[in-house]
C-alpha cells in the first residue's frame, strides 16, 4: 500500500534478577523478575493515529509492579494504560496512545513480571 503508516514492533526480555542483557528469549526460575520491553516504530510514510500496544503475559507470572506509561514519548503523543494494572495482575497488558506517531518516530513500553 502506497503512502501509509506501518507500525513495527520488536520485543525483548531481560532477567532483572540475574542481571542478564536484553534478548528475544530467556531462561528463568520461580521468583525471578523479568522485564519485557516492546519497541515501536512507524516505518511507513504517513502518521499513525491512536496506537494501541498489547502483550499477553506468560503463563505462571504476575506483574511485579504497577504498569506505567513511558516517561519519554514521541512528540504529539499521549499515553495511558488501557486499564489499571497493579502488582499481582495476571493476563494481558495494554497501552493506548493518542495523537500521531509520525514516520520514523518510535518509542518503548515495558513491564516487569515475577515468575510464580
């Protein structure tokens, strides 16, 4: 499609407990804290409006802290979690972004889980 926005997502995980680096897959044990980071970029040629990013948390995990929006966002974008996600939450997490993500702009969202 010509002249369109194209949202590209890249996901990493790092084992915070072990001090590992960001990788695409990880080894962990019960009690470990993992941080998932999702990088988003508009690789298209036009702005994207109303972006929503969601992720399913792995089985046997729960949020280890309250889900927040990133402190740094592309200009003209606002963020809010799709709902209230507190420590102990189990399931899918999501962030909603208002405004426009311009071509070439991007950012990151992240969350931490604890393995049961």
